[in-house]
C-alpha cells in the first residue's frame, strides 16, 4: 500500500499597514496586543479599533476612524489592531464574531464597546460622552435644559469643599460609565450639581444624593437605606426605573429582530428626521419631544408642564439660518393682539345686494436669520404697513368668499426683507355687524380657523400652512380634541420611535416616502396587528402641530386616515394588452367598479409554476368576449393588498361576477389549471349563467354573443390555416436542408476513408523508421563499447611505459656507481699491493652480494615488463 501524500499549504503572507503612516491612528498591523496595553497605561482615554484587513466593513470604517482621530487625537489615543493574523497575540487572545469592533477605555475602566453606526459623527459623539460622562449643571437654565430633554436624566448633588473629591462622587462617575457600557445609545444622561441653590430646585439637600427625573411619573431619589451605594446599583436602578417617551431605533444593517420586536408591542409612530449628533440645538427634536410629553401627560404632571413651558420658551420666533429647516414654536393661544403692528382691512361686499363683508386682520411678523436670540416686535413702521397692504391686495381674491363661518389665514413673505412675513386672517361678517366691532378679539374668537397656503384656497379644517421659513402661528383648538394625555384615553396607544433619515432612509422609502424628496423628513404609523400603516402627507411640514393632528386622527374610533398601500411603480399600462396588470392603486377600479366579470390571478415573480401557466391565461383571455370579461393579474410581491384578499397559495384564481362582486368565487385548488376547467368554472359562476327564462332581448343578446363567438372562432381557424400553411412551407425548407445535409454527410464519409488510408501508410512508414532507428542505436552501443575497451588498454600502456622509464633511470644510476667503485678498487690495488688476503676476501663477498641484488632487480623488471 502506498502512503498518502501530505497536504501542501501555503503560509499566510505577512501583514502590511492598514492605515497610512501619516495617520494619527497607531496601526499595530501584526496584532501586538501586549504593546497596545502598554500604550494604554499612559493615556486617559484610549480607543481600540479591531479590524480584519479583508473585511469590507473594516475598510469602510477606516476613513471614519481617521476623521474622528484627526479631531480628537490630542485628547484620545487611537490604536488599530489587526486581529486576523494568526501569529498575532490579538488573534490568539480575542475571539470576535464580526469586524470591526471598537472598544474604549477610560483610565482603568473598560472596555466600553461601541455598537452604533460606523459613522464619524456618531463615533465622535460616543467618544466625547466617554470623555465627559457627567454634565456640569451650574445654573437653573442649564438644569431646565437638562430636565426637558427627551432622554432620561440622572442628577447627583455633591459639595466640593476642602477635599478634592466629595464622598460618593467617584462612584457616581463610574455609574455613568456603566450606563454607557450597557446601552451604547446613551439613553440615560448623567449630570452633577455643585450649587446648593440649584440642587434645591429638585429637592436635593444632602451631598451625595442621586435624583432620577421623570416627565410624567413621579421622579425618584436613590434609596441609600435600601440599596448599597455602588456604581452597578445606581446604573441598574436608573435603567429599571427610567421613563422612555421616545426611543431611537438604529438597525445595524444585518439580520435582526429589532423592528419586529418593537412593532409587536403595539401601534408605532416612526418619525424619520435628519439628525446630527454633534449639533448643539435640535429644534425639530424639541418639537417632537413636546408632542410626546403632551401625548403621555395623563395626570397633568407638574414636571411635564414645566418641561413643556421651558421647551416653549426656548423655541422663540428667532431661528438660526445655519441650521437647515429649523422648526419654530407655535404659540399656544391664537391672539392677534400679541402683535402690535396690525391693521384691520374691510373688503367691499362681493355684490351690491349682499350684506356680507370680508374683514381681515393684517399683521407684520419679523424673524431673525443670523442668531437664535429672541426678537421683540418693533413699533409699527409706515413703510412696512404699506408694503403689507400692497401684498395683501395682490392676494385679495384668496379671501373672497360669500359666506363663511371660519377664519382663513395665510402667510406671505415681505417684499423688502427676507426675515419678515405678513399674516392675514379673514372671515365674512354681516354688514350690520361691522358697527359693533370694537376690537380684534370679537372677530377672532371663533374656534374654526382655516389656513391657506400662499394664496391657494384650502377648505380642509385640519390643513397646515406651507411657509418657506416655517414661522407660523396656529391655535391649539384648530383640530378640536386636545392631545394632552391622549395615550391614556384611547385603546390605540402609540409608541414613538425616532430614526435618522441620513442613515435609514431606505426604511422610509419602503413605508411610502418619496425617493425624489430633498428634505428627508417622514412620519408613518405602523399597526402590525391590524396589518395597516398610515403615512403623513409629505406636502405638509413635519412640525409639532402636524404630528398632533396625525396622532389624533389615528386615535379616534373611526379614523379618517386613509390606509397606505405599496404600489408597483414599474408597471406600465397598455390598452392593447390581453391580460390587464392590476396594481394597488387600480385594484378597486378594475375589480369592484368594473361592469364586467373579472377573473383575477394572483402570482409572484419567483413563482415558476405561475410563469408556466401564462399561455393558458392568454388563450383564455382571447376566447372570452372582451365586452363581458376581463382577465387581470396582480403581483403580490410588489403590491400591498387588503388583508381579506391575501392568499398563501400561488397561483390563486378568483372570479368576481358582475353585479355580485362581493360574492367572489375561488378556483378550486385540487383542480388542474387548464383551459377546459377554467371555462367550466367561468360559465358556472359568472353572471351570464342565469336560470331565468330568456326573453326576446335575451335571445337577441345570446345570438349576438354566439355570432361574436363564431366570428372569433372563424378568425382563430383562419389563423390556424395560415399557421398550417407556414408549417408546410417550413417542412419543405426542412426537407431541402435535410437533402443537403445527407449529401454533405456522404462527402464527409469519402474524405474520412481517404484520410484513413493516408493514416495507414503513414503508420507503416513510421514503423519502418522506428526499426531503422533501433538498429542504428544498437550499432552505436556496440561501437561505444569497443571504444571504451581501447581507451582502457591505452591507459594501461601509458602506465607501464611510465614505470619502465623509472626503472631504466634507476638502473643507469646503479651502473654508474658500480663503475666508480671499480676504478677506486684498481687505484687502491696499485697503491698497496701488500694488503692482506683477508681484506680482499671480505671485499669479494660484498661484491657478489651486490651482483646478486642487481641480478634480482633486473629479473624483476623484466618480469614486470613481460606481464
């Protein structure tokens, strides 16, 4: 058995910088979590940005983090950590289920996770709240601003005397950080009071007391005798007892049950407003807060009245032009006498015999568009009065009425100043009544007031003026019932929710908002239980009075609000279509108001079975007489239908008989959807199948109907004959093409045989070449073997030749030495012949030995050479 090969894996590439080197964010792209903790020890506020380099959300949030860091880098340390690289400590110690993740640390407290939108303004707002979790309340006006906010407020009173920090202050400070940790939306605001006189306004006397403000219910003081004074207990106590009049909804963009869980609680008023968290003032939000306070003020709470009064004082006629679409306060009483620059105008009677006149009160109103300060109405100016009269007489026809019991008001801009506008309120009175008119109050005490928008007559009692600068005054009794405490006086209590239209406008579009609007303000009421929702008219300004009217119209027993149905904007109508496409807006007219029998088919784009039956419905529509029958269909995925017409089965076929539209009949689901079954179903349940005896007129109608059927069938037969002729012609063309194809096939067969023969000859030649190649290859191998043997023999000869040369040189040296020794012996014999015999005898054996040695060496050398 062979062993399995090991898996080969490519190591991960080394990480690189995620942020630029010039960025104020410290980028630890290798996940050095220990170094990040070391940096955190030297900073008071630290933001950790955990990211993955491949994550699209991390890449999108990178620019937002850099924007916040460029503004707060001198106060906050921004650290980015790559928590995806497998060799980094961040990946080994942290286990995140999503990216990016933002953690904040306030000294040793943390981490505080931020779960809000990945937008620079929201992140900066949250960081600033972590930097300063407590708001310093130093005066009564700041206290009223704090208490009138729609978010719950917790206040602590501490006396800063000689000691640097009074007892309990750090605990209260830490509880504010705990609230941010538990709720990232920051729905609880924490403030601290150091002035004894300001603390007495909310009945705080002892230092260390904690106060929870509630608008409608009774405010609470932290029970020190029952609960321990700890940061966790204070935060838990505030969260459990807080009062939520308005809730912010911020869907994170993923799959969640946030909206479903909130809408299950009951009818909901969803208000979309453009919100900037860093803005200092929010005029529109203040108006919505006032509406919420009035709506939930069931017991006429004194705290709520004070908050409403303070909100009313802060909303002066002055507005800041730098804040787009700033909403102004609406005075609570309709009194023309508040404006000293007023003039009464009596229009001439509309006819000489008429006893009625139009009496109008013309006033000059001024606003300021530079600073949000209160502007006092100046003394009357003759030029302004003259300009107001000119503007009024140009629009005199607007107030020309015969007899009217209502006051009609209109606002129009000044000719001379963009910060001034004129208000004219008119009503018709009898001629004899003019003599007893002594003041404006007599004229304008009627509870019925009607506004017109820029000279356009509007007789609707609940309409609101559309004014460019939105500075208008509307009486409280304009819509009848007061909204104060309405949530406790109706069974249809609304929950109020806010959404930032800059982030979640797609939800508003799904609810019915216009996509082309430049002002992203929208309000809708969604009742999940009743499966309905209502939309506030986008032609009306989103102001407090408009919301009050919207809420009151929903709360009454027989609501005058019209249910909003989502339509399909992509449907285009063609008169010559066989099947009529029905939408939400045309459902009632096409089905109920039609004088024909209507066969309605419910389908969906994703329904494949519905698509496969299209030819059946088209054929049915062609067979049915168009004067008596309409075949229509509706896409239930793109249109919002009334609940009584909803279905779970697709396709669903309903027949609405003429004169009996309320007695609709459903095609049985167990029957096959084909043309015969559909015709039987229609003939059985349509208005044409009558059991009464047929009169002459009826017979004539039936004859005409049969003639129409015969004509229709003849046209169909003629179409079939033409189709048969076309098929015959196509058959002949197909036969000709088949004969050409057969001849082409024979030619290809011959080419195939020729190619096969050529292939065989080429194969034979290839075999011969292969045999020649093998033979030549064998010869070359034998020749190479012989050459190798010759090379080995020559190498041996070279070695032997070298050895012989060495032996010859040695032999010549020995012979030379031998000759020299002989000459020395002869000289010695000549000089001393008297040497004793023993010396010569001793020399003879030595020479014999040398001769023997030389003889042996010579024999050995000759023997080697022979070998």
